[in-house]
């Protein structure tokens, strides 16, 4: 029996309008209350339809990063044509005036939820009573139907109760142990050498100008499937990436642009979101913000460039612990996180030999930043020197290296030093394949990047490197534009 049916037969369903107004008032007063309440309520728990409308409006505005107070919510309702239906501006402001305390939002929400559960149980009870009083059908069938109705109501009660913030992440001991023991390939690395393990964050640390951003940015196209390895270690592909360019976003954009080509336009528009500049708040001040931001943009994997720009006080233990809460909140919600960070400046750092293993205490700031990270890579070397050493200071499974790494800053690529000949051989083979395709398929006509990829079987960064190398040698040239390139053989090499 529905709420409307109860009303029709003179029996008003259980409801608590005062608690419903108090929940909304708390949400209008405090963003924290919004985040707490949404873990308990989904919307249908409100008995008054206008209250559900107000609740969904506040959630939508918060998800979009907008402040939800009486003035902004009134404006949003006016634009949606809903303001008069909910009682006008006066009713919205009344919600705040009648709310005793914003910090009691969870308590009010629990009252609304419990009243909603009583309505559901009452409906199930009355339905079961109607079946029993019908006087038709087999008694055993009637008993089974009554049990089913009550079981459904009890299950609904249990499911709703589990939405409480005290139960949402609770699991039994066996599930906790077996989930942790489950074999899962790392996001970056191999099963026995997890450079970036699933369910844990990755930190890449080093002094300025040593290539930590260069290294981290290569994980972005690898995450999008443009190429499959970084430092000879496989990188898993994900659906969408969020890159927080909080530190010098223009410079970060130029650096990231080295790794993509014009024919990646549709890929970048669909699967890469860049946040430019500072976040709306420091993550240690709003520990739920990182997870909210990732969810808002539909991102699976998040890169932070860099940590110093998203936390308020790097040397403060309290701020570091609060940032780690933001990190762990995001990981718990299933998001994947990598961070670029700086090392502590100490006298004699520049004179220390590149081959000397650093210590975790050389990472700048409170120790709680590294304590909460799952994996920490540390780069040593001289600022501006293309050859550095990569150390895996903190590991979850296995240790990478240490590796001697050479940065090609012009191309934005890095390679393990002792893999140079193999890389050169691969490039020579790809050049030969591309040259043969140009001679056989496009001897005297132009070809687009897409046509070259289809004809040669080369794609992404592999095609880009081979094509760029042939252009430098004067074998091919671009006769189109920068945004719409078309390539053809130079006359000397035409068949």
C-alpha cells in the first residue's frame, strides 16, 4: 500500500516534517553536513515531495562544485522553474532559521531514514494482513506470501541501515583477508615488482629540474593506451584520467603536449581532464574533496602535480595526517592516485654522488606523507642533467632497480640507460617499415596519420617517433598544417 493509499483511507503514514526540514537546513549551513547526510539518504526517504526536490538540488549543486546556501539554492530553483512549488524564497530561508545546529545533520538524517523504514514496514505488514484476510488460496501459499513480504521489508531495512557511515565500509574478517590476498596486477610494474600497486598511491620525488614530472607525465599517455610501458615496466590502461596541474599549469601543458600528436585529439577530449591551477580548497582542509573531484569528472586515475600545491602546510604533522585522510578516502572509493613531490633541501645535496642511496627522510615535509604512500620513487642526480638514478625507496611488492635513467627532455620520454641499443634497433625497424609503406602505398600522394597507422600497423608514440625520425633525415615532410598534417616522400626517395 502506498503513502497515497494510506492518506486516502484516513491513515497518515509515519513522517517527521520537522526532522526533514532540519536535515535540509543543516545541508544549507554546512558543506560537511551535505557529505555526511548523502551517505544516509538517497532522496525517496523524504515524505514531502518538495523536500526531496530541495535535497536533490543541494546534492546536484555540491557535485558541480557550487556552494549551496539559501541564496544560491533559491536561484537554482528559480532557473529550474521549481521555486514556487517548494514554497518560494521564504520557505528556503525558513529551513535555515529553524535548524538548531548544522553539526546535527547526521542525527536528523537518521530520524528521517528511520521514519521512512517504518513506513515501508507498515506497508509490508498491511499487505501481508490483506493476504491473510483474503480467505482465498491455499493456506501454505498464503503463509509463504506473508513471509516473502516481511522478508523483503526486513531486507530493505537492513540495506538502508548499512548505508550508515558506521556500516558502509565494514566487512567481515574473512572477506578482509581474502580481498587483501587476492592477486592483482599492479597499475605500473609486474606482479613481482609493483612500482604502482593497486589500491595504493604512488609518490615520485626529487629535487626541481631532475625529471620527476617528466617521468610522471609519461604515465598519463600510457594510462590512455598511447604506449604500454614506462621504464620497461608495463602500465595498465584505464578509462579516464584526471591530471591536477596545480603547479605552473601552462608549463605542465607544454610538457604534456610533447607526448601527444594531433590525431590524439578525440582521445584527449574524451578521456583526459586537466584541472588547471589551485584546487577550491587544500586537501587537508577538505579531506573528501579529492574523491569528490575524481567522481565529478568520471576519472579512474588521478595525477597530482604537485603535492606542495594541494596541501596547506607540508611540515605540519596535523596537516599531513589530514592530507593522508584525503588520499585514503580517494583510494577507498576505488580511485588510483599518483603524486609528484619535492625532496628536502639539505646542505651538500648537489655534491652527493648520484649512486648513493637516499633515505625516506629526504622527502620534504612531515613523515606522514610518505607513511601513507604505497610506493615511493626517488630520483637523484644533478639538476638539468638528462641522466639520473631512480630508486624505489618504499615498496609494496618487490623493488625496482635502482635504475640509471636517461631523460629525452625534447621528446618528454625517459629510458633505462642500458636499454639504449634495443630502443635504437626498434626505432630503426619501425623507420624501415614506415618508409616501405610510404613507397608502396603512397609513392606520389600524401597520407594522414590515420592512414599511416592503418597501413603500417604502427600506432601512437611508436608511429610518432618513426615519423619524426624520418622527417629529421629528410625522407618525408609534412605538406599539411600542424593541426591537420599530411605526409609525403621527398622527391629523392619517391619510387
